[in-house]
C-alpha cells in the first residue's frame, strides 16, 4: 500500500471508521474509478480543489462523480473568488496529485467548503476515490 493510501487509512481509523480500501490501476476520472470497482459513477465522491483568490488557500469541494462543481456557487460558499488550483498547491496542501486527491488523509488541514454526500437509490452510499 502506498504512503498516501496509508495516510487515508490512518485518517479514517482516527475518525473511528473502517473502510474497504481497494487500490486499482490508474483512475483519473470518477468514471474510471466507478468502472474499476464496479459501481455507478454517482457513487464515487469526487474531490475538487480550488484556490481562493484572496486567501491563496486551497479549498476542497466534494460532489458525486457525475456532477460538476459550479464555480460561482462554490465562490459564494467560500466567501471569496475562486481560481484554478495548480499542481504545486494541490500537492503541497494534500500530498496527492491532481486527479488523485482523496477526501481525507491530507498532509495539511484543508477547508472543506461543502460536502455533498447522498445515497443512490438501490445502490448505496457514495465511495470516495483518489489517493494513489
């Protein structure tokens, strides 16, 4: 298991959660992740990182794999204009590469402005992805 996946497992255990963590081949998209583990794309929790234009801080948004985060709505929730987070900021803040950011187990605390977790009828809860 990679160091980053061990961080994810540790963060979950520290929160009192037990997770079935499965390492798969490269899954750069929520669709890839869903195919790899045999679930619906909307059962994948997608981690999106923006950069606060005023604060310079990374902000984490979680949504269902088939959804897009609306930048204008996200900015309203964050209370500042948001821009694209570059690979350097994402790696420094989370320890993960863009396209592989897990929702937990980050190197540094990150502000999570919104979390949209829901059950897919007849399919169960979303499954977080990322962290290779």
